[in-house]
């Protein structure tokens, strides 16, 4: 499954970094988008909302204050689902995504992976 970690970080103590590591361990193909250049476990962090293809799941690691323009971006890449991790919940964005036929889940990606529910 192709997964986009939106809000990627090069800091190993950040949840986005840990999620990237776990996603790779579970055999997922991972793309990273963040505000700072760098790489995580050999994967480059892309900036400026690149138009990625065939993304199944987007897992969000940016809070509502940093989600401006995200509806247009997510609509453009058209994932099957978007996971709102704790602290990223945004009822307006969630409803707008659902109206576009994108599945929305308020959950912790780390928990989903550890419990086989991803």
C-alpha cells in the first residue's frame, strides 16, 4: 500500500518519524511531505505539496493551524482515506473530505499498525 506521511520530520522522537519507520517495517511504500528538507530512513522529504500518484492513505501529522490548502491538495491526489492522528483533528476538513468520497479516520497510525488494523 502506498502511504503519504504529511508533516514528515527528520527528528526521530517525532511521531511522524516513528510512523514512517513502522510503515516501512510493515512493508508499505512511503512518501514524505514536510516543510523542512531532509530525509527519513533514506526517503526524501518533499515540499510544496507534490502531486503524487496512487496514494492509498494519507496520515496527517500537522495540526489544524497548518492545514490551510490541505483540502485542495488532498482532493488533487485523491487518496482512499485520510488518517487524522491525535492533535490533527479538524471537523470542517474531515466533512469536506467525506463529501468528496474520501474515507476519514480519527486514529493513531502507530496504534493501527501495532494492532494490525492499518
